[in-house]
C-alpha cells in the first residue's frame, strides 16, 4: 500500500498536467534586410509578422550591445505608418527606446486581437564591420535564442553597395541545418527550409573586399582573408570532432543507459525486499477498530501516523485534550458579521478555571502550550479567533465583535510560538525508537547508490543526448525519493501503526452502533489528530455523537444542546483557521554581434 502511494506521489511530481490559456501568439515570419553603406555603416530593416490569438497591446525587441559601436536612426512603423517615439507610456502608435548597460530595448504599443500584424524596425549600425586593408567582415546573429517563440519562416538579404563587383564569401556559423543560402549580385539571400526553434540561433559570417566600402576607415590593420579561412577551417574541424565525440557517446549512452536503468531498479528492489519490507500481522488486527487501541496523547498518535505537515491538526487535538483533562474550558461563540455571503462562523473561547490545575504532569510540548495560552489571556480568557485569525480578519468584522479578537500577545508572536511548539513536539517525539537503525542505514545506502547512478546519467547527457539515458536519470531521481520507503518501523511500532490505521478506518466507516462503545470525547480528539477533515469529519462526528452526548469541557453556543453538525462545523473552522495561519564595445573579429530577442504581451 505504501509503495503504491509513493508511486502515485512521484508520478504526480514528474507528470504534472500542463494547462494552457487561450491567449497566445506565434512569430509567423521574419524578413531581414542588411544593406552595407559605402562608409561602412550598416542599415538594417527587420519586418516581424506576429499571429495573435487573444488581445495584445505591446511587443519588444531587445538587442545586446555587442558587435557594433553605435546604433542610431531607430524607427518603428506598420504599413507605412511611422510610430511616434516617446519617453514612456502605453499610447497606441508610440514606441520607446530604453538603453540599458548591456542591451537596448525597443518597446512599441498597439492594439491587436486574433489577427496577423507586421511591424517594421529600422536602425543604422556604426562600427559593426571589421575593416582590414584588403578585406572586411560582417558577422551577425540574425536570429537569436532569446525569442519567446519559434520562428516559422525566415528570409534574409545581405547587400553590399551597388556595382562594386565584390567577391563575397559566407559561412553559416550556426543554424545551417535550418536554412538555404544563395549568392546574388553583391550579396546573398537566405531562406529557411523549416521552422527555427526558439532555442536555436542563426549566425552568418560574411567577408568581402574592402574596396566594396571605399569610404570606410581601416579598423583592424591585421585582418586578412587568410585569417578568416584558417578560423573557419578550424571551426569545421572542431564541428567534425564534436560530431564524432557525440556519435561515440551516443553509442555508449545507448548501452550504458540500460545498465543504469536496470541497476537503479534492481538496487532498490533488492534493498527494499531485504531491509524495507513492512512487518505484517495477519489475523492479529481487524480491518477496522471502533475504540482507540490505547490511550496515548493525540499529538503522539498524529506524529506516529504522519511524520510532517499535520502540526496544525495536532495543535487543535492537543488543545481539546487539555480541555478534556480539566486544564481549561472551551466556550463556543459565533463571530458576528454583516455580510450575508460569508455565512456563520464559530470560534472557541479558552477560559481558565478559578483554581488552576497543577501542570507538573504535563508533557513538555503540552506545558509549552499552557504557558503560551496563559501569556495570551486578557481577563482570564482568549479566543482562538484572536490567536489564529487576527491577521486574516477584516477591521469591520473586528469592530462587530468587540473584545473577541483581543489578546495579550502580537500576531507575530503567535507564529513564532507555533514554530517553537512544533520544534518542542518533534524533540519529544525523537525519544521514541520507532524505526529500525538497520533499515535507516540501508535507506541512506539506497539513496547514495541512486544518487551515484543519477550522476553517471548526467555525465552521459552532458556528452550527448540519448533518450534512454534521460529515462535512466528520471528513474534514478524517482528512486532517490522512493528510497525513503525503505526505512521501516520496528515490529512493535508497526503494530501500533496498523492498529491506529484500523481505528482511523473505523472512525471513517463505522456505524453509530459500532462506535457507541467508545468515548465520544476520545473519538473527537483522535479524529482531529488522525487528520479526518471536511465532510468526512462531520459525518464521523454525527455517527459517534448524539443529543445526549456530554462534553462537559465544551460549552456550545446553542444553550448547551449538543448538535453534532454544529460541533463538527466548529472544529472544522478551528482546524482550517489554524492550518491556514501556519502552513507555510565595437565589433570583434570572428565574434557575432546582434542577437535580438523579445516577445509580446
């Protein structure tokens, strides 16, 4: 049963459903024209076509400040209509240029809904060319991996000044598998052959004779075509070595992935069967119990059943148990509100008797609670609404309930106290030897082995992506979590656990006749400690109580007449409020400039 629960928990973690909204957009087309000017400036025109689904009003274009010295003459237009540059604002038909330390942002405003829109961006770059004595270079990231969406179609045109007879050489440094490059007079054209994913870049390096830009000044006297050819030859060789490396590791990964996968599962199964399999008590414990198996503090029961995350319920159960034992009384009262939508809410008032009962027999965490309640009292009483709902209750409700939300401590002190109380409870619980030390050791061994296998899988994935290695990594990561199930209780602790689990099933499923043999007070307190909540809690209370039920330590608002639905609602409000309160430079040789990114909203 535990293994099945853990499996579904891990499955939920790794297979969370993905929810999509109706609002979305795609980048249908990008058309880029780069015109090199005789003086070495570069005039860029970029048309971006968006397909909007839903309502959109703004888009941006973020250009890193690299690969050029200066950007100027920025303009954005649509269908021949120039947008107006502003310092800010969201007025339709305007745009803003925002210089940053490492980038420049163009943001433009429009109004679009369920339609295609094409925006044209214009700007001029200075210092974007590497100009040598004989050759010049323009290396640019025409499409970066910083866009929020994939680009369905890309077309690029690169043009040198007219009639120069330049012999241009081009290398698609990144993204060559997605495009086709064709030379044209004085330049080249690139057309995408498939959609370019958002995590891919398109980088092109172009080298041409310097006489194509006669008015440009030499910026790099040592730049030469021979240097570029050597660099590109080395780049091609490096690509070949990388491809060979990837192919070699893909073959290894396909083999070792199955080994990692089998070892991961085998290690866990062997360790669990030999050191983590739960003790069983066939025939010794009935499926359901209708009385508490033994009388032990409710917080201890809750901690035994649920190791973490239920402290708010255990606080409420301890509070009720202390009242049952006569340390104080609980009085139910209604929180008044003018709102008809909020419905009726009850809270409990804690009041100490005139003669305080000796607390020397209290457990440490119980004494911790008593001390704090005593500190919180005003006129010998304090409400749970004041302790647990002060920060979430509106001022108008507090005015309608004068004195109900008063206490001698501040809300932040309540939060700090709860943390300290939970720690005190955990300290007390650490005295119990519920788990076998040997199984704990094997749990850690299993986690260590699975972590090692996961690390090996990560190493293989770094070398080359292989699906079976990814599967092995996921399985090993799951096994690290599931290894916690190897830690098992001692036979005595497991027997107690099974008995209390049977009692919980009895509280949930037992009939009124079956539950009448037990004390309703214990049923109520243990139901809270065993985290029976909501409608199931109310139905359970209604079965084990009746109008004749006498909870002398709890005075109800309805003149003392016991109403199971009322008490169930009251306790549900308390546990709910307690839980909600505490849950806690210029161009560089061989380095691409550009690489804009952005999105729409």
